[in-house]
């Protein structure tokens, strides 16, 4: 496993980060013990970096995986809170539910631009206080936008940026892989620690996963790439790919795993994906998109038409 220092934080992270969202109730919905076993397997094989968030509902999985005290991974969590009190409650909840005394990185979740950062000023000020008290080690933001990366790069309190980037540009709100890549380079030159999300486009690039992961892992300045994994085989395969290794048998097993199209709860039913679906697998019901899994072939074309990145393959 390769390890890198995350910007100026001094935090040493593995080149691949386990995105814990995938195993939780919002996606694969594994039993806590089963999900904890996936996390433990990743930690046993050199991954020392876990990415979660308050809204994912995955704190119990991490707590279970760390119950033996064998591992002390780097952990990122995030919150949508925008007030001092709200962020204080979010940090305290994360510490309590994961049975931790310190969280390595705590983020403002999904910041879009300079204006949203200003709107979360109180929450950011609380994170400064939490850092002074030793409750967290570093402050960051996650973002799906080029403007979010640029705003964080210029903000003196933001130390870590978690941007969305993939070779198809799926989910980038306001640009392309090229413009997001340029923003990442600007942030790197400002000394920010950066690790990527959605290298596989929320699973929509699964049929070209090797090249998609290689594309993101080769971007200069990225300390790590967060990838959602829901099985031991997926952990093993992503580690192999990161090392430039191909294992046809393992690839075949993972490729045969049952997957389905998943529509996130924040879908507003705009209909863009329905118009793009050539298989008539999508429809609008009660104000949101519904999937006919019998018709869906998991081509992923619909995801590129979703303005809010609601469509995932899990």
C-alpha cells in the first residue's frame, strides 16, 4: 500500500480510502456485523483511511470494526450543520457513536461555492474550537463543484478538500474533468490536502472501472481516492488495481455481483433521466424517479443527465 501526507495536515493516509457510505442503510444496507467485516478486511490489508458522514448512518459499522482496538485508522466525517450548536452536536454525536476521542478530519458537507462557505461561518467557527480542544485534528469541506474547490483553496481555515472528480465528469455541478482538475492543482499549490470522491461516477463507470480509477489516481496532488466498497472482493480488487495489477478471476467475481440502480432520497423528479433512458426503465411517480429494475441494464447513461447526482449503481 502506498501512503501519502494529506497536504499540510501531517496526516498520513493510504492512497485508497474506503468510502463507508456504500455498506450502509442508504445503499447496500448490510448488517452491521457484515459491514464491519468489510471495513476490518480493508484495514487488515493496508487501507488506513475511512470516509463517512453523519447522514450516511454508518457510525455503528465503524464502531464495530474498531471494537477490537487493533486499528487506529484516519477517519473523516461530515455534517450539513450550519450553526455553532448544530455542528457541536454533530461532532459530539460522531465521537460518541464511533466511540472515539478524536476525529481526524471533520468537514462541512457539500459546499458549492464561496457563498455557501460564508453561510456556514458559525459551523466553521465551531470546528476551529473543536480543533483547539483536540476533538478533531483538521477541518475540511466536501464538494461536487469547481467553485467549491476554488473557494476552499482560498479559505484560510479549510485544510482538506474532498472534491468529486471522474473521467466522465459525472456529478460535477459546474464544469468538466479538465476544469475540476485545474481547480485541484490550484488547491494543491495553496497547500491543501486533497482526496477524491466518485472516481467511478457513483458506480456508473463500473464497466470501465480500471481505467476510471487509474485516471483519478494519476492526478497530481491527490493524496487518496475514496471508493465505496461493499465486499471483501471489492476491497481486494481496488487495492490490486491501485497497484497496477489485474486479476481476471477476481474481476470476474466482482463483475458478476448483483447490482441495481439506486435513486437517492433527494431526487426532485425533474425528469431529465427519464428522457435520457433508452430502455424505458425510469418513470416519475409521486414527484420522484422510480426504477423498473427488470428493464434497467445498468448502462449509466441516465446519471450523466441528473443535475443533482442522485443516480448510483450499487
